[in-house]
C-alpha cells in the first residue's frame, strides 16, 4: 500500500518536472538567435512544400511554348518584362515550364524526404537500438558488428546502388521513383539513431529508478517504453533534426545524377542538372534551386545545433 501510494503521489511530480525540463529547453532555444533563424526558415520551407504547389501560378509540368517562342526559344529571365507579362515571375526553363512552380514542386519533394525518411529511420533504428541496449549479449554484438559494416561503406554509394538496381522495377516506378528514394535513403540512415538509442539505454538501465521499477514487478517492455525511452528523447530529436540535411542532399544528388525522382516531377537536384547547360546565359536555372538547397541545409543545421544546446546545455561549446 505504501509503495502504491508513493507511486501515485509521485506521478504528478514527475510530470511537472518533465514539463519543466521541456519549458526550460524551449526557453534556451528561444534565446539562440541562429536556432530561431533556422526554425523560421524550416517553417517557411514546410509552408512552401505543403501550400506552395496548391497556389503555384502554373502547373510545374506545363510548357508555355508561346512565351519561349516569343523569346526566340530561349528561357525567360526572372522579372523580365516578358516574364512578368506572361505570368512567369521567376522565368522559365528551356521548355517553357515555370521556374517558380517547379521550385515549389521541388520543395514538396524535399519536405516529403525530410518527413518520410526520418520516419523510416525511427521505425528501424528505435526498436533495434532499444533491443540491443536493453538485452545486450549476442544481439548487441551482432548489431554493433552490422553497424560497423554499414559505416565502412559510403552512404551515398549504397543509395545510388539501390536506386540503380531497383529503378526499373514495379517498386522503383511508384510515385515517379519517390518511394524508392525514401526507402534507399532510410535504409542507409538508421544506423546513427540505433547506436544512439543503444548507448542511451546502456547508461540509463544502470540507474536506480530502473532497479526500483524491477523490484515492484514492472515488465521490461514498460521499463523501456515508459521510463527509458522518454529520458532518451532529447538526443533522438537532435539526431533526427541533424539527419534531415543529409537526406535532402542525398535526394538532390540522386536527382542530379538522374537516378532519383523521375520526370515530370521537379526535384531541386534535377533542376540544377537541367540548368547546367545554360549556366552562362541563364544562371537563374541553377541559382534558384541551389539557393533553396543551401537554405534548407543551413536552416536544419542551425535548428539542430540549437536543439542540442537547449536539450543538453552542458554540451554547449564542446562540439
């Protein structure tokens, strides 16, 4: 009875402490100017990806033949009188497709990659890391050896290999190849999260509150899911946020090489690939997607660094 009473009276205290920790972390995050800049840019990117294609001035795949014919079959430049008159504010490509609409479609692809790939990473990395960290023994050794093998190969090389191998299959053709991109990047990115979760559980499972939970008969599953994982959520959030730039860059690289998202979808990487041949006469075809890629990478990096400092201020200045 005493134990049950203690547990019941202690639960609200733990909840209040937990909410206080998150409140303090958010307060530290708000004081980090670079993190706030990153957060604003990330929100803008998500708005572009979700709302942008719905309000785009043109369909990203529609060719305005009349406009480029009037321009002597050359791409229209941004803010040019002809571009403004025909409704192509940021110009067109060599086929007359609207640059703004295609950039917004690329933002939708990047947002999808940021969300879905990290979901795949969590889906694989969390349970494997938790099992290895909690159970230890042969499973832990097997996971560590497998992750060592994964680390021995360049991620991008494995992603390209999977994309080339399966791109002509039924699976590779789904959603213009986007499903294959999600899976290929996700299958090479979960290792970091798995090792992180394993390390967190190895240190946390030796704490006194775990021994106390075992003593009152709490099951292993509840100890891991209710007590250990919530204590490891901070580093996991940081790892996921800092992993997004790599996923976006990998997707853009695949599209640039022609083994990623397939036409008519307009990935930022494919926009750069298509615009390279016009880099001298029409640099906007390369600059627009390049600036968007750089902005996305920088914004998530700033936000990830800010989250790391906010969730574990002891690490600040040690990285």
